[in-house]
C-alpha cells in the first residue's frame, strides 16, 4: 500500500493538469468536524427546521428575514471551512460573511 503523502502528491499533480475539477461528496462528510448534517435523526438540521420554512423560494417570499437568518447561521458555521483566494476583494465577497485577510508586501 502506498503512503498517504504519495497519494496526495499524485492527486495534486492530477488537479494541476486538469482543465476543470469537480468534487462530489456525500452527506455527513463534515459531521466529524462538528458541522451539522441535514438528516441525522438526533441533531440533524431537518429535525429542528422544516425545509419548506427555510430553504425554498416560497419560504423566502413569506419570510425573507427568517430565510436570511437560516443561511447566515449556516455560513457562520462553515466560515472556517471555506477559503477564498483573490487579488481583489469586492463587495460581493464582503457580503458573504466575515473575511480573514492576509497579504504580503
């Protein structure tokens, strides 16, 4: 069996040479990291919220503040998990949530 470092290097080489990359993952992938799943019977998001109340265009039409609150909470929970690399920060980046910025002179 190959070691993990070798497998990671092979994957990195494949990604570098690809025109596009698509990653498909399954539900619950981030659960061990503390990110709530949608369907878990004990603490899944859909055990506490009805999808039709927070995750549909009709819900937004009825109560946009509630839907925004729902997605804002989800973004906050995942903020550590999503990385944006850009040379220019525009208003759309700022509106997506708090940014941690780093730059070199």
